[in-house]
C-alpha cells in the first residue's frame, strides 16, 4: 500500500470516531442544551449521501467511515431530543 | 458529470458546512459546556490529514470540503476554551 493510502486510512479511522467523545460526554452528563440539532441533522444527511456514494464506488473505507459516523450522529440526535432542554439548576433545599 | 459524482459533490458540500450551525449557536449563546473538546480535537486532526491526502491526490472537492471543516473546527476549539466553563446562573438581584 502506498504511504498516501495509509494516510487516507488513518484520516478515515479518526473521522469515524470523531463524534464518539461527544456521545460519551452527553451520555454521562445527560445535558445537550449547547449542542446544535442542525449540526447533527447536516451530519446525518451528508453521511447517508456519502454511504450511497461509497456503495456505488465500492469503496470500503468510505462505507466503513460513514457507517460509523451515521451511527454516532443518530445517537446524538436521540440525545438531543432526550437531553436537549436547558438544565434548570436544582436549589439546595432541605 | 456522472450522477454519482454530482451526489458526491452534494455530500461534500453538506459535510463542509456541518459544523457551521454549531459555530453560530455557540457564538450566540456563549455557552459550550456540553461540547466535547475531544470531538473537535479529533475533527481537527482528521481534516488536516484529509487535507494532506487531498493535496497529494490533487482532489479539489476533498481540499475544499476539509478546508471548510478545518476552519469551523478551529473556531469551535477557540469557543470551547473561551466559553467551555459551566455557566453559573446569575441571580436576579437589585
């Protein structure tokens, strides 16, 4: 494999897990008020188009990378709907 | 241009602006507590690698898409450092 193709695979592997830290953070904090719904909507639409492109081109790296991103984008959309409301601080009462 | 290449260009165009709604939201709210620093770190590293890949492959769509994503990722990293602290609600006092 040529060095540039190795670079492409490394780039694709990092791209694939880009949204994973956000998924873990939001799952832990149960807070997604600051997250843009439109951002993950754009991400979901674009990776679906990339998946179709990858399947048509028979490109395994494109299919693999975008399948992973689609999974994490859908989880973030779910989290946004579930935890998207602004958290109201709970007063410390007896 | 073949239909599948048009699809690729549409996918790339949406990918390019994926982070834009997040940049606008964070700029407006000045709140980035829920945003994962690691997510935008991964995004920045991967798009720099994709840029090198695109330049080596002389692929204008890859260079264009990833230049845009790099710009928005760097803005989000700046916002995360500037607005990343948990907002403390201001009491309504006289």
